[in-house]
């Protein structure tokens, strides 16, 4: 079922009328054709850098890079206890450590860091590369593919399931549940989604306590919080968060990146001619094609950018708009693989910055390295343009590529 516009909320008394807009983050006009342009068009017509939308229960939207950065990095004023919009969905999405603010957040986050550290990811690079090569070699003789369905839907999930040593045949079910979190369509409640994820994860977590292994679930199941063995329900919550983080985001970023390269042959040829550019290209593409919109809850009455926010207000931070802010990046919609990419918010900022950012970069880098070795000349099928969808995490639903099979 497609997302439908929610009822309009009445602005509270402290909201300046001139800052009230009618904007639904789940359905920006034109987002199915160009998600990022749709948001940029909204920003260019907005009455300020911080506006209040009447949709999805009513909430603030930060539209400029410094504001987005501050919302993400200042837990004293912007609490993570509300993570997504509408607020009632955020209440159901209470999985550790994301709803916690420092210092409570710190020991739970520490259980995630070792398995996602650069050292750990480097140790898995051979596996990541082998999966990428296997997928591309299966696709190459066909001369065409839907990159999302045939590649992006598989690589990150296989890597994640290997990371936590879960059965691969469960991946499609888990991905479908993850989509209901990032792009809810109303067909199932958020509470039901979370319960299904907990029910799936609980027996695996119990097994890791009985029989520890080298995987990340073992670290979580047997972790210690303030010197004590982690409570099982807390470990289950942390494991579900890890599961959600690994099932959707990289899939969609890869789709946006390959859609760009399939439409911009000069950029693609730069990377074919000089593969040393690929790590820098990944950083630039991450700046250009961020996807997540996060939320925070205002902890106290607070003057923010000259505007009074009230305790309990919810504010959304479209993290991708930071990288597309022309005040922060010259010609931000242009992709320049030689750009010195400064600070942006694609992976968030502050204590809640995505712990899997190095893994995501590695998967993207290996994808470009191995794809361009095997299929250096490709394009987006002009008769089948990409289809996008807005949400907490924007999605690239399909990217139809074609090439000469003999290549």
C-alpha cells in the first residue's frame, strides 16, 4: 500500500505562523523521479532554514548543514529518545543504543564497535570481495540487469549475515521487515514489525550465550554493561538494532551511486582509467547521495537559530541536505572525484554517528572496483529510468543497467 498524506496537525502556540509548511517527508513532490532534487526544491521555497511541518504529527525540519549537524551532535538539547517521524512510530522503535543519550549510551555502543572497526572489516574484505565477484560474474553475460534486485539487494545482506553468523535463507524476510521501518506503508504496525524481529533474533541470541562463537552476536549476547552481564532483553534490543542497520541503507546507497555512474560516462571513465580514485569517489558519492532522515526530541525550551523550540518538540534532520548545502559545498549537486570532501552528515554526527560507516565504505569501494573491472562500459536503460521512494531512508527501487554482453 502506498503512503498516503497524513492529517494536518494544528501548530502549537509557540510556532511562528510564517514558518508553518505543508510538507510530508514520506511523499515530497517529485521524489520518485529525483529524491534529492525534490528535497532541494522544497528547501529553496521554504520560508526559513528551520520550518515546522503540519504533517506526520507536526514537527520541525532543519534544512541547512550547520543546523542538521547540531541537531545530530547535541544530545543535551536534542534527545535520541525520538528517532523517526511520526513520534508514535519512534516510540515503537526503542532499540538500544539509539534511544539513549550519553553517558548511558556509551557502554552499549562499545559492544558494537569491535565488530565494525576498520581492523575487523579489513579481516572480512576477502569475503566481501568474493561475494561481489560472484554476483557480478553471474550478471555480466546477460548484458543487462536491475542493479538493485540483482546485486545491491544481495551483497550487503550477505555480508551482514556473515558478520553475525545468521542463516542466509532468512535474509529476504528480514529485509522486508527492515523496509517497513524505513519506509512504512501502513500495512503492518511498527510494533508488529519490531515484535517479529525480536522473535526472530531471540533464539539466536540464546544460542550464542550457550555456545559462543567469533561473530558479533556473541559479543552482544555476552557483553558487560558497567561490569555486569548484559540483561537478555537489552541484548535482544541491541541485536535488533544491529540487524536493522545492516539490512537497508547500503543497498539504497549503492543504487543511487550506480544510477549516477550509468548516466555519467565521463565520471565512470575516470574511475576505469584510474582506479586509485575509487576511494575518493566513494566519499564524494556519499556526500552527494545521502539518504537518511533522522529525528530528535527537544529536551528543554531552547533558542535554536533564533527560534524558540519547546520541550517535547520533534525535529527532523534530513542528513543528506547537509552534503547538498551550497553554503557548505560549492556546486553541491556536481560530483567531483577530486573534491576535498569536508564534514557532512551522511553517517550522522556526534555520539550516534553510524558505527558501520567503515563497513559501508568498504562495500561500496569493492563494488566499484570489481564492477568496473568486469563491466567498464554500461549505461542506464533510457526506456527504464530509475524509480526512487522517499522515507526515513530513501530507496532506489530499481536501476536498470545495460551493456554489451561481450564486454
